[in-house]
């Protein structure tokens, strides 16, 4: 009976998350995790823990607890694209774009047609920080400085390549 109660808490948590009520969702996901732990379920459902981490991150920011919950869930069930999606979302909230991209790419390799992962990958801004941070990316000063920075780095890369091939 308690397994059914945990699943009901999880489903109500999903509904709260969709309705943009992350605090309520985190309480419900936490209840689902506790119900499974209290009943010593042999193979706990990692999606409960993953969604707990996601809802905590949406409610309070990417706290260490939220990151850890999603990381543990994704590590325990490494072939679940949904858990990797949640991990990527929490990394985005934490500002860890490189890690978010890595998690989402792993999920895309597991489920190439899973549209939520494809959408999340399209949303991530892969650009570097603007040269002048208080100006927008599209400001002409940032555009000009960004082009100069890009050319300088590409020339530096070629220079290192040429130097490394000298005898």
C-alpha cells in the first residue's frame, strides 16, 4: 500500500511542478522518497530523488542538496534520459553550462528523439561571457571586442600549432 502512496505523492508532485509550485512539489517528492526509505523498498525509484533535486533547485536555487540529489539519481540509473535531463536543468540553474551540456548530450545519445532534451539543448546559451559584462551580447562594443577576442584566440591556437610542429 505504501508503494502506491509514494507513487501518488510523486504524481501530485509532478502536477505541482507543472503548475509552477516548486516548493509544494519538493515536499511531495520528499514524501515519496521518505515513504520508500521507511518501507525499505529493495530498488528505490531514482526518479523520485531526481525530481526532488529539480524542484529544490527551482524553489531555492541550485543548493548542494539539489545538485547531489540529481547527481546520485543520474549515477544510480545512468541509462535514464529523463534523469539526465533533470541533472542538466539543475546544472543550468547552477550556472554550470559545461556540465549541463555534458549531461544533456549523454541523455540525447541514449534517447535521440526525446524532445525535452532536444529543447533543453537548444535553450542553452553556448556563447562566452560578454567582454563588457554590463552590456548586452548584441551591443556593438561587445560584438567588436568579441570578434577581436575570437580572432586573437584562433591566431594563438595556430601559432601554438606551428610552434609545436617545429623540429
